[in-house]
C-alpha cells in the first residue's frame, strides 16, 4: 500500500491535486508494494537545471519516500496524466531501489541528494570512481528500463552504445587533477544516454503480463551481479582485460598472474603465495549478495572435484582470505569481482 501526502502550500487547486494523486496511484500500480509506504510529494519552482522530478535520498528511508516535481515542467505539460505517470514511475523505481540497498547506504556515505551514487570515501580513489560509475549506471538504468517496458511498445534491443566502454576507460585513465567531484558528475551524466539501453540488451523486453514482476526481480538484483553481467557480456575485451586495466592503478604483487592461460602458470602463481597451512572455506557473511553465493558454490564444487587434500586447494582459499587483494573486499559490491574471477579461472582450468 502506498499513501500519498502533499504539503499544505502546494496550491495546485483541487482538480489538479486530485489528478496528481491519481497519477501517483497509476504509476504505483505498475510495481509491487509489499508493505506500508508513504510518499511525500512536493513541487519546486527553481529554474536551475532541466529536470522533471527528483527522488530525495537524504530524507527518504526504507518505508518513506520523498519525490519533488519541477513546477515549471508540470505547467508546460499542462499536468498531462501520461507525462506525470511516466515521470512518477521513474522516481518510484529509484525509491524502491533505494530501499533494496538501504543497508549498504547506511555504511557508506552519500554525498549528493540523489540515488545516483554509493560512495566509500575511505577507498582508493580509483575504486571510488568504479563504485560511483556502476552504481549510477545500475540505478538510472533500472528507472529508464521501466519507462521502456511500460511506455515504449515494441522497442527492440539495440547494440551497446560505445560511450559505455569509453567512459569506463576514461574514469580509470584520466589524470588525477581532473577528477574533482564536479568533473565526475558532468562525465557520469552521460550515463543517461545509454543506461536504459544496457538493460534492454541484457534482459530483453518481457511480455506485458510479466513486466511488473520482471522489474521487481531486477530491483532485487545485487549490484555485484549487475556489474558481473556488464563486464562479462558487454565489455568488448572481456573481464580479464578489464582487471588488467584496473591493475595499472593499484599495487599488486603480480599483474601478469591475470594473463595466465595454462594450468602450469596458474599453479606456479599459487605456490608463490604465503598461505597458512589449513585455511578454512570462507563463510558467507551476507547471504543476500548474489556474487558471494556464486563464489561459495564454485569453491564447494572445486573441493568436491579435487578433494580437500589436494595441494592447490588451500592455496586457492588463501587468496580469498586476503583482505587487501586485487580489488579490496571491503569495497561495496565490487570487492568480490576479482575473487569471482580467480575462482572461476581456477574452476575452468581444473575441469
């Protein structure tokens, strides 16, 4: 159930106010609201920026959402119901996605009044950029994809826009002095040009009867799984090349280890690591994280295949127990990518 609250000074008139509330309910009908939610709706008369509506992440929480509409855009559109419904659906997707990631947001500070970013200011600058970029892409992609599903009938997936890979390379390679916050925001605003298209390519266009359920399932997808899909399906050179590119910006004992293609190369690398004699299989600390479940399942499979007494098995576990590995594990969502790749490569080579 979604309750709508309007400020006393909205002053839109009874008919327009009623139309606005009805549009909220129509937009909400496209999604599934399991539980009690309250939406605080307001308007802004600011002429700054060209925007339709904003979801306020600073004031919202898991059950209370704040959405602000641009009064000037509303007037220019004559409060047209279809326009309102589309804009409100977009912002409600942001709101529900915010609820799904609220636990992680509570740990890592947010620096902007939007759901565009999840930032860890303690992390290495490169990993900060990485988290920012993929958070923005996923969040805006979900909302734009919802618009396509419900308002763009028969839209076919297109090829991935080249801006995606060029932006990934850009924020990893551009000079440090150009990485001020304003420049990052300006650069990442390009995500709006193709984030929705990425979702179309990845997930297609489901039949009408299952669109709401499809959207709900995507919103429950952990960001680590979303990044994993992007890197394995869309990044042209593939995940190994991406990790090698990333390694140029961090200290790592053997960058060439990520280029191995033969079992002997991999074995030699593992034996150079300083591993304790009997490391334990890493336990799943956050069972809701999809990528962590994938890693854990592969470890169990490898243990069954090799046997717990195999000389390489403890070496594999040793890498997973390194806190400051290729991508530090404390980086939200993204920290497990290298662990997944490491285990996956091991699994492929030994099968």
